[in-house]
């Protein structure tokens, strides 16, 4: 525990600097006093500066400066008159030692750039620091909170979230340890609006984690979910995830294996409706084709299953409670081609066919192309095209599975979509985008982007499917040295009976 | 004589130091060594842990001064000035903001319209913490302004935890590290994404 007249914390250097009279209590009961203190959370190093004193049971030590570790045994005492001596945390007799400058490095920091200011900090080494109270300073004043838990553990599991993505998600740590974190999340998302969520993470380094959460919007229904992961040696990983609402539940378990750059996967999914799928897949590594292009083939075998039968359109649907299938997926990627005037081009192609254990197959062709070109030193132009064409084919039974609707399909605003009668299982998704990116100061802290996206799909009509036109603007900047903001505004035009429909995205970054 | 001495000290080169302690005529400089104060100078203006400037007189004795932006780092103090010095000094100036560049190469199967983000412990690993700037279809770049000495652990995502990068074995990789050193650069090649096999 660290108490000081003033404590400043820097999130990128993980430096804690306390001044104006400091008291530090270590886990083993050692107490320290000094005029100022520096704690390097990267290395767990502590420097006590000015009238430094250590006390452990009846033993004491005093010096002009003392260097020690949060959980180590070595204690270096610096006396301005006599030099450096060394002892242990038992504070026995000190012996003369060499002057190690790195042990007594105390950073020169600018308090105006601090991420947090406080008067009391409780440190859990390699895990987190709780500040009580905490203030987030800006040039126009500080934002105070009674308590703030800053987690700096780097285990992959601390990044694992079972919460769905949101327009805005600000976690607030409640309790933490080197292997766990309980956090409250203030969230906002289009649709459900504001929500509070509680998430518990249990972590074992980069190798295993479990994360469980409940997301409770003020309007709408709560979502309970979990995700878990375990690395099984160098080749295998196991994972599981699931979610449940008042409308039903979903669960997934998976296993992956790597054989060099080739790999395999086994996935089982089940929902509370009784629908389940099993997929076993094998993939080749990316292999050279020509001119730098690569190809990859993936084979999949599995089944779909549903209590009462999958094919409700058939009179003997119960016979088809489980339908096996197998498929092939060929992917081709071009290299990045450098053309004149700084232009780059790239493209990908994807061809899939899935065969079912009754007269039915599903074909899909995907293609994408991207181009970039610098317009000015700090301005880049990007253009992209993505297309996907699929066909769900039931030989001699197409009209059974894709019948012409007896009444026109109504779009969300009530407009009849007569063109839907032409839909018989073949879909098209096409989109084109143009982006203009401006990065003044070579992108340091500030970036602006304007995008226009056009989609031409089938089926697609007035609110049914993707919006035909979308424009978005994004800005990333740092209004204060220790606070960054990424704000976005998106407009969907002439869609779903509205002239335009705006959306926000917003994120605060340290 | 006194006026001449003051004028000489004022005109002298200033050094920016972080004092660890000041007792009697001894001034302990963080990461450097122990200086002797000039005659008639007291420790009253010295607050341990808070940066100040000092000037050295002809006898290499220190006089605390008001901090100015042109003060040289403590590492520039002549070693002869120290009455007690380590074998090598350490520069711990963390006031300076330096740029650290992260370059990310994404796999060809990355959806072309997707943004790429970095996620760090600074935001409790928010998967959409900082959006990277697109360089071309396969490359993204982010220039971070970090305090000198910073060590920021990060992972690459496409905006959600489900899209976090995976290594060639489809396992979660250890975090990458961006360093707060002048013109620091880290290159990351994403082998695969969590949601794309």
C-alpha cells in the first residue's frame, strides 16, 4: 500500500511517483517512509528518496535514498556522505556495495501528463493497482471517481470477453488479482441503448481462461454468456462458449490442431431449439500458385441435426432429423501488387461447394479487390469491391424450398417488396467502398477518414437487407496529452422509410 | 565579488536533475551520483523526487536553479563533478514524448472492409482501443506517442475479442510490446484471426 501527499500514475510507463511525504507498506510487513517514492510496476522496483527509512519488526534502516523490490530481498542504501551499502529485507548489518545507478533511477516525469492522480494506491504486483480516490486530470480539470482499479496484467485471458461488441464499453474494475478480474461495464449500443454488464475473468497466463458475464440493458433483455479457452500443448487448443437469453440459449465447443502450417478443427454447436451442427475440417497451408499468388484448400465433413426434422417443407421431414454433408473450399489470394504512382492492388477469390446427403447442394463464389493510392503526403485514397454470389440448389424441388410467396413480402416500413418473388435461392451481395484517409503529423495521435459505401444485393429493398448507401466519418485525436478520443458518425441513406439514419461510435483511449 | 559569482552561476549551463536527497552540502542525483552544493547554498529549494535545475560553478559545486526548458539532462553532468558516482549513469527522463510505430501485416483472407485495432492493458484490453491507419490492403500502421521508457503490451484485433489475432497454431499469442524509445518500431505479422480459419 502506498500513501502520499500526491501520487501520479503514468499508464504507458507504469510509473507511480509519490511525493510530499510517503508511507509504503509491503506484503511482508516491512514499512517504509520517505519524502518521495517511485515504483516501477514494469520491474517491481522501488526507490525511496529523501529521509528514507525502512522498518521490519524491530529492525530498521535509514539512508538518504533506498532502493528495493516489491517482492525481492535485496535492499540498497545510499548515503550521500558514505556511499552505497547493501542489506536484505531482514535489515541486518549492511555491507559496502557498488553504486548501481539503475537501482536508484527515479524518473523525471511531467505531472501534467499523468493518467491518474491519487493519494492512496494498493498494488498487486504483476496484476493491478487500486487508486483511492482517483482523478483523471485534463487541462480543463480532473474527472474524479472514489476508487479505480487499473489492471496491467498481460495474460491473454484478461483480453477475453464474453460480452458482445458495443458502440461504447467502459470497464470499471471491482476486484482483481494476478489471475482474476471482476469488472462492471458501462455500455451503449444501437438498439438496446444503455446497459450495465458484470464480467468475471479467471486467467492462467496466455494458456487458459474462463470469462463469464451478464449484460443487462435498461431496455430489452439480459444476455448471459461465457467463453473459455485452453491451450493443449504446442499443437492443440480447446475452446467453448455460449450465451443465453429469455428467448433461448446457444453453446459451442471446439478443438483445433496444427500440423506445421496445415491444420484441423472440430466444432460442435447446439441451440435450445434443438438444432445442432458438427463440423470437422482439414486445411492445407497456403501454397504458391504463380507470380506470388497463393492457394489453400479446406475440406469439411459434418452434419446438421434438428429434433422433428430439418426439412419442414417435406411431408416426411422426420426422416431428415440428421443430414450429413461434406464440402470443399478453395481460396486464392493475389500478392500485393505495386503499380505506378504508389498504387497498390490486391484481390482474393473463394469458391465453395457443400454437398448434402440428399439432393441438395450449396455453391458460393466470393471475390474481393482492393486498391490504394497516395494523393498527397498525408492523404491516402482507398477503393474496394467485394462480391459474393451463392446458390442454394434443390434439384427437382427448388419450388418446394423456395416457393413464390402468396402475398408480397412487406419491408420494415410496410412497403410491399414485389421483387422478392424472383428470389428462388440465389443471392448476391456486392459492395463498393471509397475511403479518404488524412493523417496529419504522420498519423501520430490524429487521423481523419471519410468513407462512402454502396451495396447492390439481392434480395434487398427499402429496409430489407443492407442499406444501399452509407457515409461515415471517423476522427481520432488527443484533446489532452493523456486522453485520446475516437469518434465516428455513420449515416444510412434512404433506407427503411427514413431519409437518413444516423449512428454514433465513440471510444476513449488512454 | 558576490555579484560576479551570482552572474557567473546564472550564465552557466543548467542541468535538469531529479534529486533523491539533499543533506548538508550533498545533493543526490537520481541515476547519477552525489554532488557537492556550492557554499552558501541550502537544500531549501530541493524537494526529493521533483525535477529541478542546477548550475555548476568552477569548482563543480551545484547551485539549485529554476527549471528551464533548455536545461541539459543529468547525464551531461561532467563525471568530475560527482563526489560519489556509479560506474555508469542512467538516463530516466520520462517527460519526453517519443513516437513509436506499430506496423501490422494482416493475412490475405482479412475482410477488405474491416478496420484493424490494437488492444492494450491501458484500456483493460478493450478490443477496439485504437483504430490503426490503413496503409494498403494488407498493411496497417499506428504511430503512438509514448513517454520515453514506456513499455506498452498490445494485441491486434478487428474490433472485437472474437476477432483477436491468433498464431500459426491458432492459439492466442503472447502480447507484443511497443517501446517508448525515439523512433521505436515494431512489426507484427498476423498469422490468422480468431474468427477466420
